[in-house]
């Protein structure tokens, strides 16, 4: 998709085959659907809020075909899932896999371009190391799609990338075809600590906000220049093409395009709604300041990430249609995380249109998004909220899909969606839950009974892994 | 706070019970619980536990309550010993990134102008604040005791200093002398603080050890690593004391075992990502491992081979294990319960996982006759659970420490109740 705002005349090169585009850096991901498969007699949480007991899921050509009891599927491979649960593949909106890879050696600290508070021109995908062993462990935990973001050292950290969680030698081969990039911004302590400690701006929260505002003001100016150029070019071309030589202005000069500015391009893309905005922000008051910033510069915030105080403004977030991407039990590691509570997810989920998301930010947490959701669900239930599993599963499937702008493709088990499916050994909201089978586009990506040997990551090849992940 | 907090126990208790605050001693009869005794009696269904004067008095069926005994109807719910929260900075770290609230480490290099200043005498226990909010947050999750340990900073020294196990009920004399432990960091994560080399770490460890030996006096003018106090302290730990080594790599663990044998030290391995590779050796020397069952990625080259099956393999080999949570060891110390469940999902027997949170850590840190079992004579540190104690959807319904029923409120529950959605439909 044309998330790039200004690529001159070459914008509309159409995609053929598996390639979404032949633009540079575009996806080369290819689905490899397996044979038609029917998963029989499972407890299905379909991601839309429905629970179907004793239900089948039919997959064909990499797509969900049908969900329901007793499906007719004579030609399909049968998976007996009696006693097991089936959910959509899990989606993490906040990962640093590949950009802060394992092992955490100096050579792979690629997640924060902490050299300037506004580095909107950088793209996380250019830091992604596909051999990060964390991709495979996340996959074993049922994660089929993830957004890899730059870190939070900067006010505006750069563009994130949404990946299919498949083993690959290039990030392009993982890149989710057609998914928009995300813009990563950060509130609060991190940027002001990083730059303040260097006696540079920002060193205060007011410095943070001035920093975002100036950057977007510059982007508005840049957008005006681009629009003026587009108008001038159109006028020039229309003049040159007018009936033969008659009106042609021999002296007219073709207008010069303004110099591209990668930072401002990204911000303009955000203002045009082409790049969803994801903001690292802990405190309730700061989130509301960011809502004002979004109003001033007319962009939409997809989600506040970490959002430890999101529960204090749950109604406002729901009204604005902004998701809260949250942990269940992280708190206290810094002042802006001091007010964390277990019920954050449940309280953000509670209002009409509330959008709670469990996110990881972490190579361990991403392996157990279901258990983080289980904690948030059970604490919410104890606080008196009615949160059945079929509701809570949305926190790790359809809600993150919505925040990433890919809800039309993944996140539920509705017919026509990409067949990203997890067959769990039991109720996924349990500490004992493990994915038995993970499908990506209808292909078996994980079979717990037949783990990959050797490991998927080149890095782990020949290392003392002891045959276990 | 001496105020008696009166509150209703959630309806599930089935009876209207007034719970006292933390300062009022109680005789309690917990009736009809599934009691995980952690003794040879195993798990008793529908059993009673009688607590008198802060101690377990009796465990059995149909126990009489007697006058002045508060009766709690457990209705079949699980009752376990209080859980161990791992290697934490509880009470010595309020907000991790606020230096004014953190007392878990020390650096002297600025004062001395040297990069390496080992201070084994650094002892975190006098800095302990029993009123820390983080303690309450973990206590209501069933964490009743935890190791309060120094943290070696990257620019500190490989000798982290001394810690001890704290009881988490707000008492001021929280530490048991028998649990005192010296912490030493080795391996890749500590090389920056100790000669930028693993070899330098063992060189410095040997030199410090030698300085404690009066039979080998130093000549005037010899550079000494340790202060006189430091030498005294290290000497105490070398005379049969307990030293916890933070170390991951199998090769380094072997070095630690050899050093410990040479010097009469009882080592505890903290971390041990590759411990499963030397499980037989650890079992033979009966050296315990404090591990994080979540760890399955190589955070460093020392952790290659990190496995979700580490706990199961060590247990299988006969190595005593207990758990800690490295990702958020203090504020989310309670996550050891999640970790234990995860270890079960990856092959550790369920009973061994509960033992790793109760009996084993009590034994490892010298409190094996006081904590970690529900048996007559043991301190009545108990947790009544809403369900399977290792399940992530389970919560602690009531916590007792030394027989005193603990307030089940924390700063987090205060925040929760202030912001609880107004339109909440009440569930029965």
C-alpha cells in the first residue's frame, strides 16, 4: 500500500503475484498454505467475542472458510481437537524482537536511534535481525503477527513494522503485505532522561511537548511545500500538454521538487492517516495531553502503549477510540509506573467501545500473552466485571489487529480471514496452556509434538541448546 | 498502623468474619481446607489447621476450635505455606529508577579513584523499610518471605554484599540471622565491574580469600583488596557460610563449585541458565539453584541453552531448586507463582513446584525448621487460595504471617477502588 507519501510519479506500480509492491523495502512474504484442514470439536473463541463449544474450524487455501459444528469437509485433513481450545493467532502490537535481539550483545543494540529526540526518518525494519531466536519462542507461544517498534528514548522514534512471524532470512520476507507502518512516539520520563542527562532538550515534560509540536509544525510546513509543488507541477504539465504547440509556454520551467525530508515525510504520513500513531505513555494526564496534540495536528492515535494509568481515563480513551496496550502486572520500576494496578486491562475494556490490548515489549512476555490476558481477566472478574474468555481473547487478537490497521485480514476466525490459528492444549487462560499447533496462513508453523530440530535461528545452530527451546 | 482494619472477607468465605490488622495476634482454626502440608503427610483434603500463638498447633480432621479461636471456613480451598518471593530488593528499592529510593547497591570508585572496590561488608539489611508499598503489593499475592539482596551494579563490584531473608508482615526485626547470605556476581554480566575479564574475577576472588587467612600474613605495602571489616566478613562466610553466586555458564558453575569445595563454602547458584548441563555435579554436591523458569532465550552468551525445562531437568537430577523473577524481581516478585506454574507446564512435577516456592527456599536459606511447611511447631505463615495455587487466574484470599491475618489491601487495591468503573454490574 502507498504508505509512502511522496515518491514522485512512481507511486502506482501495481503488485502482481505474491509481491505487494515492487517498491523498495516492500514485502516479499509468501504464504505457503497447507492442505485443507478441519479442526474438529474444539472450544472456539473466534476473536469477535463469540464462544462456540464443540465447533469445527475449516481452513482452505490459507483462509478461514467456516466456523461451526459438524462442518462438511471430506477432503480436509482432520485435527481432532476434542477437549482443546482454538483461537486466532495472537498479535503483539509492541515488540522489540529483532531490534533488541538475543543475545543482548553490544552489536545488536539496534532499537533506539538515541542521537536526536526526533528521528522520525528511521524505520525499525532496517534494524530487524531475522535470526533473533526470540521470533521462534514467540511463535511457540502462538504469536503469528507482531509489530516491531523503535524504542522509547526519543520523542518521535521512527516507524515500526508489522511482521508475519515466520522464519526468514530477510525482514522483507516477514513483512505483513499491505500492513501500514506505525509511528512510534514516547511521552514522559524516557526522552527527557536520555536528552536531559546530556544537557540537551528535552529535559522536562514541557520540553517533550514543545518537541512534538515543533516537529509536527515543521511537517505541516513541509506538507504545504509538497502540496504547492504538486499544484505547480500539475499546472505546468497541463500547460505543456495543451493542444499542440499553440499555448505552450516555451519559457515555462518545470518546477523543482523540494528536497525530501525523511523525518517530515513520516510525520506528514501520520497526519494523512497513512501511518497509525503508537505512543509510549504511562500517565493519564500525559495521555490526555497527547490527545490534545493529536487534535492540534489532526492525527489519530491508534494506541497508548504501556498506559499504566490508562484505567484513570478509560471512558475518555473509549470515546476517542484509542486503545490501551497494557501489561497485567508490571509497575513501580519508575515513577510514571508507580500507579499500576492489576485491573488496568479490565477497566480499559469496560466502557462501550473500550479497546484493551495485552502487549509485551519483551521477549519473555510475548511468549505468554494469553497468560497476561488471563491475569487481567480474572482480576477484572474479581472487581465485578463480566469478562468471559471470549471477551478477553479480543485483547490479544482482534483489538491489536484493529490498532495495527489489519483487522480486515487477521485477528478473528471469520470466513475470508488469513488462517492464523492456534490449537491450545486446553483453556488458553491458564498457566498450563501451551499451543499444540500454530497455523500461519493455513500452514503448520508449530507442532509442539514435533519441535523443529535443528532450531530455526541460524544463530542457535550448533550451539549447546540441549534439544530444547 | 495499629488500627484494626475491619472488612468483609469476599463472599466466597461464606461467613462474616472480621479480620484483624497485622498487629493483632490470633488463634485461628482454618477448617475444611485442602492442606498442602509439604511434609510426608502430603496433601490433606478437607483438613483443619489450628494456629495458636503464631504457630501451627495441629493439622488434622475435625479439630476443636475452643474459646477465643477465630474460625475460618475454607470450603475445600487450597491452603499452602506462605510463598518465597525470590531474590528481591523488597524494602530497599521503592521506585527502581529513582536513586533516592534505592539502597540496594553501593559504589565507591569515585571516592577511591579505583574501578574495583570489593565491599563484602556492605549489608543491605539496615536499610530495610518494612513499610515499602512494594511489600504490601506482594504480600496480598501470598508472598510472605523473600531474600532481600544487594544488587551489584555494572560499575559496582562483583561482591554485591550481604542480604538476608525478610518476613513481609511489616515487622521491624524482619531478618532471621540464619538466612544471612553473601552475594557474589560472576560471569559476563559482571565482567565490567571486575577487571573486565572472567579470569580476573577468579583472580580477585582468590586474592580476597587469601587475605582472610591469618596464616598467610600480608607484608606491609602489599595492596589489599579488602578493608579490615571486609576481611572479617568474608572470613565468616568462608567458615562454612553461605555464598550466593550469580552465574549462568556451565563452565563458570564448575569453577564456583571447585572454589567452594576448596574454601568450605556452601554455595547457592543464582541464575544458572546452563545449570541443567551440570545437573549431576550440582546434585552430587547438593548445591541449590535459584532460577527463573521464564528464561528460555540467551540474553547473553552465558545463557546459550537457556531452557524452559531447566527446572524440570534440575529437579529430575536431584538438585534443590527455588525460583526468582529476573525481569521484575522486586515489584513483581509474586510472579514466581506464575513461573512455578510455567515450570509445571514444562515438565516439573506439581508438588516439586510448590516445594520450590515454600520448603526448598526455607531450607536453602537456613529457615527449614521455621518456614515452608504446615506442620506443628512451624510458624503459621499460610495462604488460602481461590483455586489452584499455581494458576494465573487464582488469587490469594487470605494471608497469615506468624498466625496474624494480614490486611488484604495494598496501595494497588486503594487505586483500584478509587477508579473502579461506576457502572460495574455486581456479580454474585
